[in-house]
């Protein structure tokens, strides 16, 4: 039996933010979301999240049904309130009534340590089970241990003492072995010593590390990749964590058959999915729930977020948000799919075309300078250069429909609500205000007038 407790009640003063620290994001997921996701891989029987500072906000974020995190995962998250933040030990004291009688191990994670690999947690639990110690803690040997609690062990990796950085003497600070903030406790043993914690330290807080000091024996396990234990306390560490995560994500996709032409200039959220033989050009950013099918060439200079991109699509210098793009379609340069857009297969969306809440059938082209909003457009339609849907009357948005194979002339304005039939040709420069039936030519502009010999009075 394993229960997980995640410490997430602190404010994170050093972030200088109104947002609770654990809700800051790296690569599409909040710090706490990452900590929880990592811990779920150990198949815990219970998951307790200790919340305090802006508890409601943290809870709401974690229970958001749009986030993949908790909706399907078992077991259900249990929230434990720490109303006053008196330290990490005090935080775990709040768990006592919730785990009364629990016979198993408690895995404790800091909510601000987002890069732990699931294998690392598994290894920690395994070592703990194997040696049957009261506690097993994760440690690392850091070249720059500043800010972390220092772990003092005997030759057999049995912990003698953990001392917080600020409580260390100059000599103790020389110890480069640090506490990662990841612990596996035999719960009954921990429960026995928790009430004994004292706040006799520089911060006047109850430290969880003191519980480790009270438990005999406690063992330290060094991590192989020290980057995993980075704790995020300020914006600089947030950026460092992001950098490490990006390197991981990119090397994962490259090993899965994706070409990144200039990896350093590309960012990819780890919620993104990419098929093999996709080429990501420089200065391209893939975010949120995005999926890119094989054969695509994305970029240079594109942002794709929460979108599904079909096979062999190209998207150059363009922004695609919350949209679906069919196979073989060409996007850009300089196109903007603003949201709720569905583009069919083999379409072309060209320079300075903006689409919003619009559906395009297969093989339809909008090659230059258009705004299409709230429109349903058929197959093989040609949207002439400069075609605009006038979808907004100042109060409400209205729909536009265009049937298959129709062509809108250059610079036509379609005043919605409006329906254009199939096989329609709209003359250039027309302002269409009434529905148009199938199979016709429609011209809606004033006839050109030529006045021979006419001059401005002043020029006479
Ligand atoms: C802690 C450890 C330190 C370790 C480091 C690793 C202690 C005393 N120190 O220090 O040894 O090297 O993590 O990153 O544990 N929290 C609460 N309630 C509180 C206080 C904190 O839930 O009353 C939560 C915070 O939200 C945070 C986590 O506990 O997620 C760690 O707190 P933080 O103040 O960042 O501890 P560190 O000083 O980093
Ligand atoms: Ca911390």
C-alpha cells in the first residue's frame, strides 16, 4: 500500500506572484500537475494534496475537467487543508487524521519539484521496501547546493541529519549532498514522530526534514540525473526547469523520428503529439493539445496550439489555434486560424487570410487577404482575393454559407446572415446583401460611369 502526499500549501513568496507558486506552468502543465502525474505512475492507493495558500484556486485548477490530469485518473485526489503555513512538517501533520490506521508507505513530494522521472520514484520505493527502513529519501550531489537542505550520512548512506541551508554553519554548507524533497516513509513510524516536531530553527517552522532526523534508520538514495530534483522557488528556477524540460521533450521527439531543424529555436509542450517524418522548421512553437500527423512541415515561424494537423500539411509563418486542418493543406505564409476552424483536405489558406469559427470543404482555396468568420464553405470553392464576410452588425454575429464550386470575386463583401448557392460566380467588388441561388453570376456594384471631357473646376 502506498499513499502519496504532495506539499502544495506554500505561497512561494520568492516567485513575487499573486498566483500560487505550484500553479505556475512549464511546458503546458503546472508544477503541481507535473508532480502529481509523476507520482501516479507508482500506482498509489491514495493521493493527498496539501493545500493552503489560495487553496480554492489550486483545487479548481486541479479539478478542471478540461485538463487530462484528474478526470480519468484513479484514485481520486483528496485535498487536505493546511490553513496556516507553518512549514513542511506542519503540512504533513495535517495528514494525520486522514491516514489514521493506514498501514503502508507514504511517498511525500514537494509540489514545486516538477522534473522527477517516474522511474526515479519507483526506484526510491523499491529501495525503501527492500531495506525496510523507517524512511528513505532522495538525495543528489550538486555542484551548486545553495538553497537546499544538506544531508549528512554515514558510510552506509544512513542519514545522520538534514540541516536546512539557512541553518547550516559555513563548514556544513560545504556538504554538496542535498535533500531533493522526495521521501518514502513507513507511515506508522512517521505518524509517531510527527507530533514531536519543534520549530527551533531560523524560519521558526516545523520541518519535515526534522522528522527524518527523528526516524531510525533513514536511508539516502542518490539520484543519477541531478537535473530531476530542481526545485522551483523563483522565476529564474522556473526558466531553468523549462529549459531542462524542453531538452527532454525535443530529444524524445527526435528519437521518435521527428526532424527539428534548429532545436534551440523551437519550443514544444509535452502535451503535444507528433508522428514520425514531421519536419519542424526554426522559430516554431507547438502548444497544448496539438497533434501533428506524419509528413507535415511546420514553420519556419509558426505557432500551433490545441490543433489537429493532418498528414503532409505545410504551415509557414502562421498561427493556428484550436483548429483542425485536413491532410495536404497548405497554410501561409502569414495565415491566422483563430479558433474553431475546420479546414478540409488539400485546401490552400494563403497570405493574410484570417479564419474564425469557419468550416472549409476539401480543395477550397482562400489564397490572399481575406477574413472569413462564422462561415460554412463547401468544397472546391475559390475565395477571391480580399473577400470579407461582414459577420458582425455591431451587436450580433451572423453566419455565411457558400455552396460547392462557387467563386467569390476579388474584394467581395458578403453581408451576413447570407447564403450563397453552389456554382455561383460573384463579380469582383460586389457587396452581397441578399441570398444567391445555385448556378448563376451575381453582380452587386454600381456600373462604371465615364464622363468625357470632365475636369475639376479649379483646373479650368
Ligand atoms: C525544502 C526542504 C529542503 C529541500 C528542498 C528541496 C524542508 C524544511 N526543506 O526546502 O531540505 O532541499 O525542499 O526542494 O522541507 N509547503 C507547504 N506548507 C508549508 C510550507 C511549504 O505545503 O507550510 C510546500 C510548498 O508549497 C512547497 C514545498 O512544501 O511545494 C516545499 O516548500 P519550500 O518552502 O519551497 O521548501 P524549501 O525551502 O525549498
Ligand atoms: Ca522549494
